[in-house]
């Protein structure tokens, strides 16, 4: 087993050294790849300085901010080319607790999962500090995803994940087009359609303490539109096959 933790960054200078140190502590054998989208605050430079101290860290510099989906596709491609067999996603702002990394890795190496998701909405998961309206919006959004895509995943928008290299190669990264929440949903949907096993691990998701959120309402709207389009498309295809 060779695990790669992929951390996309844009303007995360306040968090990058902390998150890299905590990832190294929780998963000492894992390799880490920081995919930086041209952060003007020196995030990539700080990541490289931390890499020199901790080891087993690479920094993939991209020219400009192009979205979460392209960053992860670049990171997955980098990892597959170098023979990594477990590829993980996590945010750089410490909303994802690095202490959960061993559980995600174990779910795909020992538990038989093709995709393990750190989930807020299974038993044991939590989102402390969220107001009720935000929690309900997120939960009902995920229920809508499950209904439209007929996918038994409680937290399809979650970005704390582990994939096997086999399922990534089976899905085919070149056909994944969405960004943001849409990227996470599309990846889970394609894994499900490919016959992959998806396991959800409970996590406690905490909002960032430092820096500015990159989330924009347009990303959520894009995701809902894509889910509606995918679900409608696949229902129409099924009806045509039955004729």
C-alpha cells in the first residue's frame, strides 16, 4: 500500500504548515502532494519549506486558480503516474481532522471499499457550530442528490475521501468535468455506476479558524443543476432501453 494525501490550496499561507505537520503525524508513511493554484500569498513556498523539514511532501504548482475539480484531477494523475495505490483528498483549512486519515486508509485497504468518504451525516458524524438552517440546507441537498442519482450516499458533497487507484482508473479521470461540490458528487456517482463499493466514515466537520472560505453560492447552484441534469439524463436513457 502506498498512500498519497492530496491537498489543494489557494491562499492558505496561514494554515499550510499546520495541516502538513498534522497529516505527517497522523499518517507518517503517507506521501503528501500540495496542489497550489498560484497562491499570491506564498502558500507554495511555505509548503516547500515545510517539505524540506518533514520530507515526503511534493508541491505541484499550477499557474492560476481553476477550481477544485481540475486541482484534484491533476493530483490524481500525478499520484497514479507514480504508482500510489490509495489516493486521498482533504482540505487545507483543518476543517478535516487529519487524525481520521488512518480510518479512511483502512476502509479501502482492509475494509474492502473502493471509495471511503468522511461523512457528516452518518451516525457519529457532526457539524458543531452550524446554525440549523445551514445544516438543513446541506442535509436536504445531499438527500436530493441521493434521490436524483439513486445513490445510497448520505454525504455526497464531502471532500474528505480515500480512493483506490483501481477505481480511479476504472472511472477514468478524463470524463470528470465538474468543479466544487459538483466534482465530489460526480466522482461518487461514477464510482457507484462503475460498481464500486462506497463506505462512509463518521467525521466531525469544523469550519475554518483562519483564512477566508473559497466557497461561493454559484458552486452550490452549479452542483444542483448538474445533479438534476445527470439524474434526468440517466432516467431518459433507462426508459429508452426499456422500449
